[in-house]
């Protein structure tokens, strides 16, 4: 089956299958889809493997859309960690819609601004490798 957002042959087969299930034809891949993807990866692969999966998948999606420069490592990992934290606190929640009803803050695409200054996330280092929050540490951080 061809993915509605492009040639599924360029995508990891697991990713292509997930995208076919969570993104409607002609629908733009948006923040909610990122969170859904992270939810599925965390539930299926656990942490920290989900960080590697999502990082690879987001790179593939960005490349497929002709924008590989849009990949941002700190933002990607931070969102996966946020989702994983909430999955850990709600382990019996297996349905994404119920999960986001229980944790609506995850749908706020500006949530990371509580933890990071904009200038920190704009830095080249943050784009290419992990950068710790510089405003408020994540609650699970040592």
C-alpha cells in the first residue's frame, strides 16, 4: 500500500504501516501525529529504544518531504521522553485517544517552552545532539 504522504518504499516498513493507520490521506503530518508515533514506539519498543526509533523515523519523514534539515534531535528526544514518562504513569492505557485525554498537555506543541529557552533550542548543538533543559528540568531527571 502506498503511503498517502509519498512513496512508502523510502520508509521503514514499520513506520509506513503506522503512518497508514494514524494519518489520513492528504492530511499533513502534525504535532498530534508525532505524539501518536511516540506513544506507539514507547509502548512497543520501550525507552530508550523508542528514542532511536523515533529519531530515525522523523528523519525519514522529513527527508521524504524534502526537508531533512527540519530534524531536531533535542526536540525529538524530549517529546519521546515526555510521552514515555506519561506512559510509565499510565501503563494500562493502551489506546492513544484515551491516553491524550488523560494527558492533554502532550497535545500542546509549546510544552517544551516550559523547559527550554528558545535560543537554546535554536542552537546548532541542540539540533544535532541532546541538550538538557535549561529552564525547568524534566521531573524524572536526576
